[in-house]
């Protein structure tokens, strides 16, 4: 439900995102969710470049995606994103996609990102300062 | 586990499949699984073109993907695929990806495909003849 | 040169657009140019959907692309587009890409698009009304 | 003309390579040409990994592509590749794509690759040993 989210990004479906069925190819939803990750952190003042310099990157460990209705070329989509929980080393994102200004759910996903060292891609703990900024942005506490 | 599968396809990672982390971008695994879908049906004598002419296409309804280790440019990958169950209108695929001739699991997925009419993309039942051919290929019975 | 263009679009480089060299994969520039095609026509009031309904689509027949400097993830790019000449059945686009608010040329291209019937993809003449609207938008006459 | 080439690679069009026109999206031809680059060097015993370790990578500086006929999902394509000339720092590739066992030209391209240092992406000269191996493979001399 849109109301659960404090953040959403807007993107337009590219021609190259479609396939011969005339709809967005399913793999491209992971690109849309990935974009929303970036814009979510930008919205709290953390660019990807800044995160890397601070010694934090993430890799996707698990995702569950539902495809509820189709998106087509040139559609404007709203991609909602929020961090719904955190582990010691992981950030769990909830995502939902709707057509702009409509309530028809196109796709939703739950994705587990693991924090890694940008140089080695080895697992690291969620830094305290990041945990703090996310809590502030989401206006709630998170437990491990 | 590889031994659960009667089928696998081999593919080589394209340069364009990688991202700035130097590994295969997560969205491209859905492309790999999609390819395995095609090759799985080809292995039982059903090309995509034949399926369409027979009035059957599928759309991906849900997928859960785990990313266990990385794949890199130029890697040869084995993508294992099998239909593990069927609903009235759906085919459930299990997928696993390994480096060629290695036992290191790279990614696994469970994907629910819904059968649709190729022209309208509206939901249809799994045709009896297809149900039969899959049972024969997998050497087992399926219940709805 | 930017001053030759009446139109430009702004886009942000997606993570999935990059490759293991850490830069935008060359094939994705064709996606960027394709997007600029769409936005160029939208800027003159012609959405892709409207063009299709009016019986006009295009396919890319030829393109020459130069890659002058690199673009990276999260860069904001300005993609300049104009129709520089027209044939009986073709529209010739000039494109240039710069980082937002910079004069460093990243890539330029000349692309020949042939007008086709959206249903058959068979070649058709550039419709007179389209020729007129482009002339008006570009504030100049075009000869065949 | 196929007879001009000593090398070709075979690839199958992926579902994700198509677009809503039902044909291979134009940007994906650069992926196909890029793959042929890799396989061309592999055919002379030089994997991409070996090239990097030897201090040589390339970036695409310029390409001219013609799109002559369409390719569709599941088509088997033959991608012909040869180095047709060399500069001090550049390798010029000719590419042609045909459906497997057919003479209908789908696309052709001339692409200028500049040799670069894999670490800095700064321009370097074509190493003498590489120049020699290419001459041997193409069974001809090259002048700068």
C-alpha cells in the first residue's frame, strides 16, 4: 500500500525495456528496483558515490517478486521503496510499482541486500551511522 | 542439487551482462532463467514458435531468487531447470545455476509461470497434451 | 555543438547500464539515443502511441556513433537531438551527449530512421503532416 | 561477404533481446558484435582474461552499423568477425551477421577499438606480439 512508504521515485519505461510480448521484460523490474535503491538513499542525502567512499556497498542476496499487471513502453511508473527491517549485516527493502497516479499494483518485491566492503565484496555489518540515518528517515526504530 | 534435474543448458556470460562491481548484474539472472525455460521446452521437442502456434504462452507471475555466489564475464554457466509442480493454470519451475563442472551454487530460483493465450495474454488452463508431455519428460505424475 | 539543437532530454545512468570496466556499456548508447527519439517527438506533441495510431513507426537503418569520453553510473546526461535532414522515406537524426552542465562531449551519432507501417514494418513515405510539424519545430525547411 | 572471414561465432537470440516490435532491439547488436570480439580472440588462443593479464584491453571509439533485415527471438545467428586494418593504437573490426546457413545479411558494422591499459583505460600502442598473432590468424600483413 502506497501509504506505507515515505519515498517513491518516478521513471519512464524505455523502449529497450520491452520484449516481443509488448510489455516490460520481467528481468527489467530488478533494474527498476535497483534504481529505487539508489534514489532512496539519495533522498536521505546519501549518493552511491558517498556510500562507496564511506566503505559501504551492498549486494542482492535474495528477492521475491510478484508480477501483478503489465507495464508498457512509455508508461510513467512510481516505484515505492522502504527499508522494512534490518539484520546485523542486511537491509530488507520492500518495493511496490504502480502506474503514475493509479492504484493498480504492477509489481511488488521484498529484497534482502547484504552490506559489503566495496573493494573486496566481503560481508560487513550495517554501520551504526547508516542504521541511524535510516531510522531517522523511516521515523522508526529497527531491531536486529 | 544437480541430480534432481533431467535438463540443463549451458551459456556463457556476456560482457554486457556485467556491471561496475565486475559481476553479473542481478536482473540478468532472470534472463538466464528465461533462456532455460526456452531450452527446457526445446529439449522436449517444443520450440517457442510451436507453443505459440499451439495457443500457449506463459507470463511470469512470481519468482523467488537466491544469489549465493558471483558469476563473472566469460564464465561458462550450467543452468538447471525442471518443472517441479503444476497448478490448473500454472507451471512451477525450479532453477539452479552452477559454474560449468563445478558444484558451487551461484543462484537458484522458484518461478511460477501462468499459461496465457498468446494473442490476449489472458489466463488459460495448462493444456492436457502439454501436461502429458511434461509428465513424460520429467518421468513422474503431477497433481493439480 | 549544443547550440545547434533546439531539444535535449536529461537522463540518469542506471546501474544496469554499466559494465565491468566501470563505465556505460557501448550498446546502451543506442538505448539513450532511442529514448531521445521518443522525447524529441513528445516535445513537439507527438507521443509514440499517437504516431502508431497515425500509422507511422520507424526502424533504425544505419547509425554512426563516436565514443569520445566515458559516462559512469549515476551521471546525469543531457542527450541533444535534432532532425538534420529528411529523405522521401527517412528521417536523419543528429545526437550528442554531454554530462549535465558540462561541455565535455561523451558521444555523438548520426542515425537514419526509415518510416514504416507499424503493422507490417514495411517502408512508407514520411507523411506530409509529419514533415510539416518537424519543419515548424526545427524552424527550417527540409528538401528531399 | 562471408568468404572474407576466417572466423564466425554462432549465437541464439535471447527473449530479452527483443522489443515490442517483435524484433531484436538495435542496441543489442552492439552486444552481439562485442561477443564476437571476445570469441574472435579466443579463437586465436587469447581469452579476455589473458589479454587483461598481458596489459591489453580495448574500448570502442567509433562504430558504423547498418541494419539490413530483422532478427527475431530464438533465431540462430552467425556473427562473422575479422580485423581488417590496424592503426598505431587501434584495431579495426569488420562484422557481418547472417541467419545460420542463410545468405540474408541482417547487419554489418565497422568498429574502431582503441587499445587501452586495463587499469587506467588510457590509450596504449597495439603490442607487437598481438600484432603478430593477428597477422598470423588473418594470414596477411598489416601496415599502420
